């Protein structure tokens, strides 16, 4: 998802060999970013992934199934480990529900929980909702070019518009010029301090689309912390009815 497929989200140091290169006036950042976003999703998508949470003294792995339809509906099912198996998360527009089979209870997440960690990872519940749009809520500027993972990338700087209700004070995107893959993203707070970096790795073909198989997310100020998302399988544009994304189905899906 952009939902975990996403979903979804690593701090690495690279030499900025082209950081002072002249920008190409013919580049339309908004068009390229939109095309890159479109590449991440079809009309529908469904897949399997593994999430590894790394901490200084421990590592935890989880496996998940994901389904999405457009940007407004998604469902995540935990398939492992055994203690989490069967738990599910449903997103519809700006709302999230959580099904916990161990206590036989559905919880609608209140706004006060949105910035809490999702399943102990470096994601927050708000990341699942993705209320802001990098297309409509930000201005876009081409600020240079750089090679990432052997791919020549545009560097775009995104600044929120005055009336945008967004979390980030600035976003930087590195987008592959040839395949329009988002190879790196940096997220800054209102004071322009780096908070998180996402790095794409191991580009592979999934159902005809060239996409990163691995995303690494590392918080800037928490040494030894990172979350790794590995996409195991991914299919696009298979029919999924709207009724699939319901609280009732969240309890039944396997």
C-alpha cells in the first residue's frame, strides 16, 4: 500500500556527487511525482510481505497479507508469528479499525493513537492512513540529481502549502529518471530536522511492474533502530469488491 505496500517504509549515507548540478528547466516535478505515485499502485493490489523490526538488543519478524483498492481502502492481515496471527487492520478513507482475535474485539483507532507506533515498528498508525497527499498538499521543486543504487535520479524538494494539514515540514524525494521508482525519501519536521529516511533496494518485477522489493526505514535520532519491509509477492488489478473492505470481513479474512 501506500498503506504498508505499500505500503509502505532507511537512513543511509551517500556521496552527493551531483548536489551542485544545474537543474533541468524542462522537468515538471509534479508530473513526475504523480507518475511515480501511480506506478506504486494499480486499480487494486494484493500481496504478501515480511516486516523485520530491528532494535539494538532484539529483532522481530512478522509476515502479512495486504489488499488495497485505490488510495482509500486497504486491509492488512497478520499471518505470523503465532501470537499475532489473525490480527487485522482495516483502512477506509481516514479511519482505521483493528481486529484482535485473542480478545474478540474490534477497536476503531481514535485521533489520540494515530502517532503511536504501528505494531512496534518505525511506522505510526497515521502512516497507514496517509491523510496528506504529496501531490496536492505540497509545492514541488527540482533541486538536483544524484545516483542512488546505480540509478540516475531527480532530487525533488516538497514544501507544504500554507493551508495544508500535514505532519512534515519538508520532504525530499529521489526518483529514478528512467523507471520513475522512488529510490529514497527523507522526511523533516517543521524545524527542518531530519526525522526518517526510506531507502528502496533490490528492484524487481512484480506482475509486470518494476518496483523495489525491499524498503528500509531508519529514524534519524534512534541509533540501532530500523524497520525492513520485504515484498514477497504482489499482484495488480484483480477484482476486489468494496464489500471486502468491511469490519465484518476483517474478522473472516485468511
